[in-house]
C-alpha cells in the first residue's frame, strides 16, 4: 500500500489545499493529512477544529477518489511523522519559486535523516497560486469576501471564529 503524507497547519484549509489533496490521491492508496501543532504560528483555529475541518472537507474527495484520507495531528519532526504513519512519500504543494527554496532545504535535511522517504512536489493550479491561509484570515478579519479561497463550510467556520475574537 502506497501511503502519502501531506503536512501543513491548515489554519484554515483552503481550496488550494483541497486541490493538492485531490491530486495527491492519484499518487497514493492512503493519504494522511498531517495537521501540524505549531504553537509558534499561533493558529486561529484549535487543533481539534482544524482536524474536524480537514475531515469534513476530505470526506467527499475520499469517496470520489476511492482513497482513504485521514487527518493526523503531529508535533514532532515531519520525517518522524512520516515514519509514524508508514508514509513512503511526503507530498508538498508549491505556489511559487520562493516556496521551492525553503522546500528544497527541507528535503535535503529529511533525506539525510531517512533516505527511504521521497518528497513529491505538486504545483498549485494557477488559480490557487496566490492563496495562503494567512492572507485568507486577514481578508476575513477586514470583512472581505473569502468565497473564492475557501469552501462555504470553512467560510462559515472562519466568520464564526472571527466573531468570537
């Protein structure tokens, strides 16, 4: 069984993330969405909320693709998370050349720690290249329309969360 790991903070999950998830399903039999517990980033959504969003948004994708998709919180090194879930491949989405420089360094470090796990880069589709969770949150905070960047369910969760602030 080919197991892939697609890691991220997913705060919140965007249509760009979902595009990468859908496309990654053609490469693996099981896709683990590694939801990073990154206290340094100070996420808007709790870990539980981010996991629930991933599960809700990926249910239909899993059914359509016939691939098992599960959310897996992690706080350890990415390579250790990949080992923990039995992944043979780490899937990373790229939006721009600037992303590649950072990702290239990370691949080198991960390969030095475990050269049996490959990293595959998927380029974001052109219409999704500018989407970043950080910018989506900023647009929403300033009362802009985020409908092009997140699903209706995520938009509702985002607006409800911002009302609580």
